């Protein structure tokens, strides 16, 4: 990626299988070229671009691998700018951000085609499935959960029309990599839980500012040896009054591809479902579950890239 003299991102690209890349600068001037590689510390090089100039740079990355230590106890919560001073939290977030950037770029460029299986089901309070829909689909690269712009999330939060017929939004790379997410949340390191791999380390996050907007909290899990992003768990905060703090959760599971790309291979959202009473009020009916798996990945010409067993 290119950063201007103010430290703002001016352009970015993901390398192909052979390591080639092209980034367009918005204007002439000095820039910092930052190369982010999963499992390694960033590489930086200063460049100056003149008007209508094309620079051809060959970068040799020897690099120093990132070593993520084993965590046995939870770290101290630090919020916003203060969390930048926590070396381990900063390293975890940097590595997670690389995977998110690569995944986001694939979505933006529509680099892949997916063969997916999606299950949508309604479950009542007693665990009975009242409605079930299964779809097999072939589609272009897309982010699997509905996510509006960071500006809209800052305005309405993660649940729109919270006391009416709510729409539940999920996090996407644009929001997670935004300055507003970093500024308004607190972070701390966590050891693996009983349901997670002992080879993973976690970076927990939670809203640092209390207001009336629905937000999310959760944990970002990375492989300790490779520093690869594996899973992002999230739970909704400030759910509707009729939901009575029943579970409203989601999970995104990430997977690498042989050509260096990354995708969300599995996702699940589990949110409360309302039902109108005779008095026009809402009460808890059950849950809406939306779950999807990418079964096969194809390139832009529909040629096989990778197939998953499940």
C-alpha cells in the first residue's frame, strides 16, 4: 500500500501468485510504500512519484517472522490510541488486518467465484425449526454478511430499527480497518478458550464508549505459529428490549487459498426473531440463523482454484 506524507492510505493492491502488483498514486509527490506480508513484520520503502511517471520497483523481502507468544492469562484492556502502546495487541491487530485487507481486495476486484451452500432457518424458543431454506449457489466474490458503510454504522449502529422490525448488520473489513472502529473500541489479548484451538491466540475487542447505539464485541483468533487470521467472533451489545438479552452472535471463519488469496469460508449469524402481539408490541419468538459454506473456489474464468471437504 501507498501512504501519503500525512500517513493516510493513498492506494493498495494485492500481489498475484508471482508477487506482481500495481498501485496507482492519486497525485505526484512523496509516498511511503508499505508491504504487508502475513507472518512477517511490514517492509517500508520511500518513493517519490513525478507527474505521469511509472515506477518499476523490485522488492526483495527477507523479512523477520513475527513470533506470537503463548498467552496463558488475559491482557489488560486498552482503548483507542492507548492500545497502540501494547506491543502484543498491536502485533495481533496488524496481522489480522493484513488478512482482512487481502480478503477485502478480492471482494472489491471480484477475483473469485464461489460455489456455496447457504442455510436459512427460523427456530422457536423451544429449539424447533419452523422454517428452513437451503440454497446452492454460484456467485462472484462477496462479503457474506450484510454490512453498510462505517458512516451508517456510526449513525444507527449494528441494529437498524431496533424497536421495530430490526435489521442486523455484521462487521466487514471496511469497518474493522477504519479509524472509527479502532478509536471507539478497547482491546486486550486472551488465551485460547475451551472451544478454540490451543494453537490460537486471541485479541478481544469491546465498545469503549457507552451510547444508545447497538455495537459488537468479540474476539479475533490467530494461529500463533503462522500469525494467520482464523476466526472472528462477534456478539451484539444493546439488543432490543423484547430480546431480553438472548444470544445475538455471529462468526466468520477465514481460509487461505493456494494462490495467496484469502476468503471467508464459513459464516453464521444467530439473532433473535420478534413476533408482534395483539397490542402491537414485540416479543421474543425465537431465532433466525443464517449459515453458509464455500464449497469450491473458482477464478474469474470459472476455473477451479480450490475445493473444500465441508
